[in-house]
């Protein structure tokens, strides 16, 4: 599953994309809200898009991965299955990314595959967020679905990638979930192997 993504989107690209779909941003927000990173992994902090009290879409730093359920010896919940669930009462968010990664192979280092969205400067992954407990910061997880034709040769699941026109529909849930939380058509994602695996 997706436990690593890239955030190389510039703030200018981000603002231009939101303006094109009429999503307001906080007037005080600056490029500092969208730090860049070649790899954001489980436990790292990444910028997340959420609806603020004034209905603007703000970028907010959160930890990648929900803490494990209390009393369970498990790792963070970084991917969350979307099928058969309602998210109307959930805190929905978008994770901006220039690419996400999937890995193949059984030995380290595994082959690393980079996925980008065709015909768009960047993509957003549908997610959920929770407030932190105690002195912990808020955290987010990525929603997953069955793999589309672009991902299926690499992995048996994939994160939900949303096109820009669907970003407001997910944040405000103004479209049925089954129309949003599904794989994109063939040819929507480009893939390249950026690291060969061990033999």
C-alpha cells in the first residue's frame, strides 16, 4: 500500500489550481504552508488541505498515519479502505502530492514506482483527518480502493486519486461517495520505475 509520496508542488501552482475551481484560500496563507519533500513517509509531517471555519480551504501540517487503536499492538493506520463506508460524518481532507509511490519485490531494496496524474500539475489523494490526543498533532490517513488499470500491474490496491474538479466535491461531499472513491480510467496516471529492486 502507499506509504510514501512526494510533495514538490509549488505554492504558486497550488494557488492557481484552487483558483481555477473556485476554492477560496485563507488570505494570510503563504508558501510556508506547503513545504516540499521528495519523500513523505509514515510518521512524517505533511501539508493537508481541510475546510476551515470560514469555509476557506487551508493547508495544515499533520502526521501521516492515525495512531493504532488503543490496546492493539499494531502500526499507524496510514491507508483506510473506502468501499462500503459512509464518510458524511468524517473529517475529510485532501493530501496534495506531485506523485505517490508503490513498491514491488520481496527483498530490500524493493523496486520503486512513481505515479503522477496526466494533464495536471499535481494530484490530490482523498483522506481523513483526526485531532491529536494530548500533545500529539492532528493526523491523516489515505483512502484506498480497488486498483485501476494504471496501478493494477504494480499493486492490488491503490490510493484514491481525485482530479481537481472533484476536490471540492470530496471536501464538501457534494457528490455520492461511490462516484468519487474509485479508480480513474486507464491512461489517467503515468508510471515510471525510479529505483530497480534487488534480484
